[in-house]
């Protein structure tokens, strides 16, 4: 049975306000107290200024923004050697400064408390939300043993947040943004932190498969969701599995690029 706090938004607000008075919240980026008028709970206005949101024009493959003049090929240096098995890619922000802090806190420090703030950031980016609208969001899976040890999959968390904010931008009746766990990780790959592009490609080869019993709705557009777009090796490996399953309209979205 739901508690009275769950039933009453007003009571939740009062409890949260009281806790904030007793335990003031500090910005996860600057360490300074979060102002009352900040749109986020754990990002101060100064911290928000350090988030580099991705806007057009940007690379159509990975979403990295073009600074200055557009490249003639319209493909950024990150993607010149990439043969993507997906269409368009879009990150919410760059993994630098505040963006790097948010990614690390979410990924390595059980930063689930940041999800409402990430939802606020995503909702403020119309281009990002339009990229998600009406799609089936497919989180990149962790190896089962690793997920049990960690206790969560941050890509699944992000997919749920992104599905929640995409609704206001959906226009096609019957195609609500939703999350589908279609993939499984069948090989426990080592960390790619210190790998170059070629090593990442080899490391991800054969790492993913279609989850037993899952059937993608091939009439729908699918968007793979991960925390960071680095070289695209992980997302490409996942995309190839969905392509073999018959998914034709396939894009990617990540929290950050870096």
C-alpha cells in the first residue's frame, strides 16, 4: 500500500523542503550550496553553466558538435574510420567539465539521485527529445554477473529517464516512446578505458546477442541508449545484432560524448 508521502505531492514537497533546511544540498560539480531557484536539485547555476549541451550543427553519426565552420564531408574526425551499423547519433552533452562529473557519478558511484536532474537537462533540449520521440529505446546491457555485482545498469536508468521526457515531443498516435530490453551481453569483456579504436572493435566482437524470447517490432524505429559515445564500438556491436533481427530504422542516443 502506498504511503501518505507517496499519495500526496504536497506532503512530499514539504518533507523535501524540511530536509533541505536541515541538510542543505551541495552542487555535485562545484561543491557549493545549490540555490533555491536552481532548476536542479544537485546542480547549482554555476554548475549548470559548465554543462556543454550538444546543439546543431553536429556530426550526424555521433552527434559531436561542429565548432566553427562545417566540415565539407559533414563527418567529424571521430567517425572517419567508423562504419556505423546505425543511422544518427545524438548525445545530450559533452563529457567534459560538469558532464564528466555527472557521468562518473552516475556510472561509478551509484548516482541514481541524479536522474531527476538528468531528466530536467534532457527535457530542456528539444533536439535531443525529438531524436528520442516515438522510438523504442534499447539500453546497452551489462554482463549479468557484472550487473549483479554493481546492482544496476546505468544505461537502463537512462533509457527510462529518456522515455519519460520524450512524451511531450511525440506526434504519431500509438507510437509512444518505450523501453525494451532486447539485448543480452554474452561475453564478459574487459574494460575499454585504455583501449584504442581498433582494440575496442576487437573487444566488442561477438559480445552481444538478442535476448532469448525477445522479438523487436521491426515496424518501429529503435534507439540504442548508452552512457557515453567514445569510439562507437559498443553501440556498433549492439546495432549489428538488431540489424540481423530485422530492425531497419536504428539510431543511438547517449548521455554524453567524450
